[in-house]
């Protein structure tokens, strides 16, 4: 790798300082790096999970891998910490790393399309009013939920919104879709883990609009009766890894669990 694009959370001076250190370390190794680097071989995000997701969207468009350096609070998508900057630069300079590929989610509804790394969410627009969502899987009726929303997440995104809504923590190396209702007023309240090739169709059954969010960004407003189709995306996203934080260790550290 010879060229690195840096994506920085600019509202955090600490992130800017880390970016400067990384750019200097890469420069000493003969690697061009910066926030406007053209034709990059990898995108490095410095910030929290939101910054990593923004960088990953760029990486997807460019068909290159991404990696994250965590700043501040707990981050689930960033493998590297501030103290590992020099190791990251050395690994990039020596091409000494692996690329872990993760599936994406594709969503389409009424001509609007999107690609998610973490999750696709169908949620209510009117805060005081729940919505009723009919769910089909592979064109077979599953259930109808009276709920604040429905989340379809990737394993990589299982520790994001899905987790806060009661969804499971899923090893990101697995291949699956996670369906999680948000504050459901239904008998079926548990999340459901689906096969990776499942096609999930959601439709709002009451006369209230809903909103589709893709990785936390609004895609469109969905009118009652319109279908939202979600399935495995056509592309994967590659995360640069040094293999330093296997899944059990990452879960233990991120959740502050005691050692056995």
C-alpha cells in the first residue's frame, strides 16, 4: 500500500492530533497520507463508530478496505487504539495485515435504494404513535409487530442499535441477518437470527408514515402499504486487521467484563 486517505472526526482535537501522528509515521515510511489523498489504497478512520461508518462508505465506493482508530468512548468497529498508531503505520508500510470481509445489506423501497454496513431501520416518524409492521421472510408471512421500529442488522452491526434494542451480540465472522423489534407491543418480542440469504420484506399496516434509516442516515419516508425489501448486499466491505483482538477478547473489553 502506497496511499492512505484519512477520515477524521474534526470536532475532537484529540482525533486531529492522532491523525497528524499517523500521517507523520506513514510519511517516514514513504507512504502518502492525508484527508484529500487521491486514489488511496486504504481509508483510515480516526474517531468513533460514526466516523468509521462514514469512512467505510467511501471505501465501498472505491473498492478498498477500511480500518478504524478509536478515539474517546467505546468503539466497536475500530480495531486500533491511540497507542497502536506506530504499529498500524508499520503494518501498512510492510503490507503485513489481513483483510476481513463482511457482508453488507441492500434495501430498496419505492425506487429508493441503499447499502448498509451496520443496519437498516424502519421506524416511526410520529414520536407519540407506534407503527404496525408486517414482516415476511422469503415471501412467507412471519409476524406483525406493533412497535417503534424494526431493525435488520449484519453481525458487524449487531453491537450497534440492534444491541440497544435487545438484540444478540453476534460474532462478526458469522454470516447472518438479525431481525430486532424496537420496543414492541407484541407477543413476539425476541430478536430473530436469519439465514444470510434471507430476504426480509417489511410493510407498514396503519395509516402512518415511517422512515428508513441506513446506518443512521435517512434514506426516505415510506408511506403505509409500501414494501421495504432488505437482503444481503452485492458488495462486501473489507476491514484491515492485525488479528490482535479476537472476538471473545473484544467482547470482554468493550463490555467491561471480568476475566474468568
